[in-house]
C-alpha cells in the first residue's frame, strides 16, 4: 500500500480507499474499488466522478486512484 493510504472493507466486494486513516479528521476518500469476478481485477472508481478503470491487482488499483486524486489536486 502507498504511504498514508488505507482501505476500508465495507462489503464482500467493496472497499473505500482513504488518504489518511478511515474516518479520521482530515482524511479524505479518494475512491472506491469493487472486486471483479475476473481473477485479480478490481474496478476502481475515483471520488472525483471521473471514468472508472479496471486494474489488475488491488494495490495497483489503489495507486491508480492516488494518481487520479493527485492529478485533480494539481
């Protein structure tokens, strides 16, 4: 996992991805991921509402969400 990024398991298939500790003051949600039936793939949904992306590997998906978040912040 990238430094400072945490995931919160909210259901069998869904995770909420946080920059900071989940629900802590100052932390922000950068997106959500859904585990797909295709082995190792996750659908990543940026919090910005940008188009989702299917990414192989959960950590790779979280890194993709972090890049999307940082690009929007610039």
